[in-house]
C-alpha cells in the first residue's frame, strides 16, 4: 500500500511527518475525503473544488496545480489498486520554526479499503442527540474535530449514533455529516448557514429538487419536533434516517418514505457517475 507524501509515493508504514508540523503543534490543517468505486473516484471535481477552497480560506498553498493534483490521485489509485476504497487528502500547516506560524504545507494522500453494505439493505433509523456548539470555521473542512470527539462519550452514554450541533435552538450539522428534515408539507429542508457544504448534501439537494420542494434555510429544534422525517448525509454514510432526536421521536418514529426514495436515487446517481467516467476513459 502506498501513501503519497509531498513529492513521493512511499510505502504506507514508511511515511512520516515531523513533530514540528502545525497539525501536531496546533491542530492546524485541512483535509478532504472521497470514495473510489471500481477504481473510479466519485464526484472528484466537487471534492477537489472544496479542497482548494478550504486551503485558500486557511491560507495554505496546495503545492501543485489542479491537473497535477488530479494526475497524482489517479497514479495512487493505479498503484494501490483498491477498487472499493476511500481517499483522504490532508494539507498541514507545515514545519513551523516557532510552533505558531504557517510554513510550507505537507501534502499527504492516503487510501484505505472502504465497502458499503449491499444496496439492497435498508438502513435502520438511528437516534441522535443535540449539543450546543458551532464549528469555529464552519465552511472549511479543517482537521479539528475536537468537540465531535469529545462528545463521543455523551453520545454513547445516551445510546445515540451522532451529535447534532445547535446554537440557541438553530441546528447546523453533525461533526461529520449534514442534516435534513422533511416538513409536514413534504418539503425537503436543510440548514443554510454555519455548516460545511457537504458534497453528498449538494447531490441530495439536486436529486430532491427533481421530485420535491427543497429549502436551504434556518432550521430550529422546534422545526424538528414538527417534522415528518429527518436524515443525515455524508460521503461515508450516504443517507441515514433519523428516528429519534434526544428523547423525542421524529414523525412516526420510523425511517421515512422520502428519505428512502432519496437514498435510492443517490445510489443510482453514484452508479451513473461511475459509468459516465468509465465511458470517458475507455
Ligand atoms: C463538518 C462536516 N459536515 C458535513 C460533512 C459531510 O460532507 P460530505 O457529504 O462531503 O462527506 C462532513 C464530512 O466529513 C463534515 O466534516
């Protein structure tokens, strides 16, 4: 298994970064994560856009242009030949002489096997809890998951699978997922502000717009109490129905029909994307 580190493809267990890196000293860095299906990176352009945007906001220079970056990713995919996998791209603050100032960033690209359950398995609904917090740089995919990791214990103690951030009653996102509700009138709504704009969120919004009314707006805890359905989205989870928030059931307490329709449509879109890419590269 190879890892890409700065200019080299290195055997995974030989890839090392010095402890003076700002990622270690101050938790300063960004990353992104996308899936590879049958050796095809899904929705790659979206993830690259977000990676460069995160780097820019955090004042980190990606050490290569977009086309060279893409070629490097394809070379890694070829070398590792892990048809069903995930790729994580990390850009750190670099080796800081004073432990505080940004230096030349280190670029790390890792690949690991990643498999979904078969498409025929319907996801079970999950319980989530809420926690008062807004991420410090919500539009950026930073490597800082301090509150998400810290709240794991609270989550486990309450038998929940994730923690939805809220501030003064307005909900935003999970540490690693976006949040949606289906309102009483059947509209599909998701928070508009103080979030990372997930790539799955983007595709789910586009799919939902073909069949339902969609809204990007403020969503409150009260809106959730009135909602018919709720679900979460991410690259690693696709769409997971939410059937309980804190101690209250969502709707009738079962995975909702619109949620399951959107999951079905998302799986179909992934297949289309893979086939489209194969057709282009054939
Ligand atoms: C804070 C945050 N929100 C949302 C998401 C979901 O984004 P995506 O659908 O691009 O995986 C992530 C992904 O890790 C995240 O870190």
